[in-house]
C-alpha cells in the first residue's frame, strides 16, 4: 500500500510507493507543454523519490523527446539505428530472447559522462509480467557498516560496455577504441542533492582498480548484494502508456523477463549527465 501523498507538491499529486524509493504522480498530462514551475516540481519529485511514475500518458515520440529536453540535452545511444526517425528514442523490444536489461544496472555507466536519467514509455506490454524493479543506491550505501562506507569511498571502479561489440558491428578492440573502459568512483556524490550513492553494477562494472581479482570480486559481490534488499526496492507494474522517469545517479533497475514469448516494447529517451565524482566534504 502506498504511503500518504506528499503535500509539499502543489502542481500535481504525489503518492510515495515505499519508504525509500518510488512515487506515482497524477494530475498531469505529459502531452501538454508544461510551465517551468511544473517542470521544477517534477525535478524535485525525481530527486526526492529517485524514480517517478505517470499513468495513461499517450504521448507521441516528439512529445516524449520534448518533455525529456526540459531536463537537459538528450543523448543518442550508441545502439540506436543511424537511419531511424527521432534518433533520441531508444527502442527496447524483447520477447523470445532474454532482454539485456534483465540484470541489475545503471544505464550506460561505461560512458565518461553517464546519463542523468531516463524516461521510459510502455508501448506494448504482455498481459502478465514485464515489471521493472528499481533499487535505491543511496540507501544501499547508507546500509553498509561505518568501516565499509569509509573504505569504499577511497576506491575506483572500472566500467566496460564491450558486451555490446557485436551490436555495434565490431570487435572488443574497436569498441574500446571508441568507448574506452571508464574509471568512476565506487561511491558517487549526487551533484544536486549531495547524497552519496553506490555506483557499481553487475552489467558494466568489471573490477576495482588496484585490488586483486579475488579482492575485487568479493567486494563487488558484497556491494551488488545491497541492491537485492527488498527494503530498498520498488516494483512497478507497467500498463500501456505508463511512463517511468528515474535518476540514473541514485538508483539501479532490473527489467524482469518473465513474459516470453509475449512482446514488450518500450521507448526511452535519456538525459545527458556529467562525470561521476566523490566530494569528501559533502
């Protein structure tokens, strides 16, 4: 059951879904051009709840792109077809094959400047299944022991996207030439809230710098397990025209692939972010 709506939002209704993460927003139509004051409140809700949900939003691709641009520049994903209309839209279709998003991850952490966030709209949904789960990585960091929190703040993780080399038509070496392995802090400071969040994920983090493989593997598994705690999660049951907007700097997500051979078709726009950093003073 959702907790009581937050009265500090005046432009629309916000109903938190858990004590840590996730809220459903109602009383707003994303097909409309929103005033700056509404956009500011949506951003406030995003920063507060880390992922926010809208129901019954029959937006066009152009409207979804326009909404995304109110929060920053949009990136063109490296896996986007070059000749498709509206290249800002990443099409995520899955059915018989296992979806690549069916693993805990933060989007595109193998880029030098990973995304601020993503806005995902459901076009086709299976009758049953196809939920997405998000995990609060601020809570995951805060849940560590004091000694572990202090140690992981000194460490740097390596992020590699070469698993996509076949989909970009090349080898690992050619992929790395274009998208070299990136170094990001294991714990990042959120540039807007100042909160600290774990910033490693099973999809793209391949090691901890300056640790042995055995040490790195153990530590990463310990940190990955934090995302699995149900207390830090929210699970969203999609409907056609549902929209989710999440803060990639503060949470991970997992697209549950339990609906084959049915088809699930989502469309995503992604907002350009900045280079992750840890500010010891915050």
